[in-house]
C-alpha cells in the first residue's frame, strides 16, 4: 500500500489566499518530499525535508514535518492561478531499499 | 526535464501483446524508477533500480518486468498486455537517495 496519503483530495481557493495540504505516512522515513504536477505533465520537485528537520522554506512554500505524528504539511502563501496543479508528497522510508513512494495527491485549484 | 526521455510517448496496443517502454537518461543517475498513474490512485511504484543490473519490485509489479543493462537505460516490459495496464507510465531518476527525483514526460499506454 502507498506510504503517503494527502489531505484534502481537492482544494479550491481564490488567488491571494493561502493553501495548506497535509500528508500522513505510515513508517519511519529518511526524508519527505513534495512534488507538483501540472495536468498532463511529469512531476516537478518542490522541496525536500529530512527526518531531523521540522520546518523548511522555499520562496512562497513552507513545509513542516512532525515525525511523532508521521505527518507533513505544505503551505503555499499568496497563491496564484499558476499554482493550480496536483501536489504529491513522497517518502523515502527507512529500510525501504531505495523505494521512493508517493501519495494520491491533492488537486489545488486557484481561481483568479 | 533533467535529460530524461521516455519513448514512446503514446502507444495503443492489443490485449496479449508484449510492450516495452524505454526510459533514457543523460544525467548518470544511479537510481531509476517506473511508476504508473491512474485516477484515484496517484503514482504507484512498479519497479525500481539501484544500479546496473540491480532491480527490485515495487507495490504493483505483477505483469511487469524490467531490465537495466547500462546506467542510462531502464526498460519496462509488459509481458502480455491487459486492459488493466492502460495507464500513464512515468520514469524517474535520482542521483542519490536524499536528493530530488526527476521525472520524464510520461507514456500514455492504451491496451484495447
């Protein structure tokens, strides 16, 4: 079964608002990553957070990691219509023999 | 797209025929992955490779085989295609385990 599960499955907001997506996972991890996918395209890496980190920032992105709850959140501030995409979390589980596994994704729609 | 090329980009094949998808990378990345993406399931790992001739199964490997005879190429073979294997297939590469993965543009496979 998939390691990560994103929540919510779909999110619709207005331009300028913040968007928060959550990811829960099942087993201990080495790191957790967030990816973005525009419709019909491949995935693009956004940010990586290691298991010993609690928060990381990259531009308008803020990622938190709570290993005790096995969860992560991705915050996109001041959203733009161009942020409309699906967002996936991916985990590199400890003892997984190099497997990078993804959740089902959150579809974010930012309305102009 | 970090020098990852998937071929073909689109294919329609008949049930029962063998199909081979190719992933070619120019980045000299050690790790390579094959995923399938289906509505409601997100990305699911089929097979992965952690070096030349070193491969292992992912979560949905039944009906698929892979080969990696050189660093730059990772082949995915559907031994006898079935309609349930209609999907979009993505290849990804990773230089090290704690770095980002790079994705190809995907192959849309339809089995009729």
